[in-house]
């Protein structure tokens, strides 16, 4: 009943599309605020599957996007799902080569819109109570005032992950490094205070 409107809102960037990293399951989650979120919650299982397949299908345009960037193709569909797939690769690389941690120890998702930023990475490890917000700074996504940004981001992460999240770094601390094709990538560190057994529920 609400499939077409939810799909339209997703394409308009009003519905968050959360894709798992490669090898970390097939679940695709949709998040939205207000009435849009209310409608999304009432999608049938078939409609949810259809929208998830659409997101996955769009992500397969990643190879075509590279062709367009090389100047050998044009008219490639560029959606939030395509960008999310691209950034997941960047953020996985950043975890391993930038932070020097085993990226496979962290769950990694890409959120189309969070804390006023687009296509951000959220990496977290429950047993260590650690979470990182990963941002592609090359797109001009640089907060004006870090302390306020950290507080706002912690609030949104708390609501998004359904567990208490607080900043876990000095206000002017900055962790930044290059990446595969984008970058620089900036990481902001947070703590999962309540030692949750699970999140997003």
C-alpha cells in the first residue's frame, strides 16, 4: 500500500538505506522520520524484498559508474545505493589502513544521511564498546565546530542504533587519511556506554 511512496522518498533521499558490507549478511534496512518512517514500517514482506532488491540492483551499477568516471561511458544511474556501495569499500579500506585495526572485527554499514552528512560509514564493535563515524571529507563534509558536531552526532547515533552513544575523543582530535579513490576520510570516535548485546532494536 505504501510501496510507491516509500520508493519515491528513498530516491529523493528522505529514506535512509543501510547496506551491509560485503560478506556481512544480506539485510538491507530502511530508516526514515515522521510519517515517511511510519509508512515504511507497514511495508509487506514482499514490498520490503522488492525495495531491497532495487537497492542491490542499483549497487551493481558500481562498475558502470567507474566506466563513466573514466570518460568511456555516460548515462550511468547514480543513486544513493550506488554511492553507498562505493563508500563501503572506501570505509573498509580506511579501517584497515587508516586506523590500523582489523576491519573484519567491526560491523560496517553505510547510512545515506546521518548527522547532516551524506553516505557516512558507521563501524562498531559491541564487545569493545567502540564506534566510528567515517566521513568522506573531500565532498566538503567538514563540520564547522567539532564539539557541537560530536554532540549532535552522538545524539543521532543513539537514536539510530537504539543504545546510548557518547563522543570518545578530544574535541579537536582529528584522524584523517587518504583512501582508494575518494578522500581524505575522517574518523570520529564514539563509545557505546551501555555495553549493548545488540543494536538497532
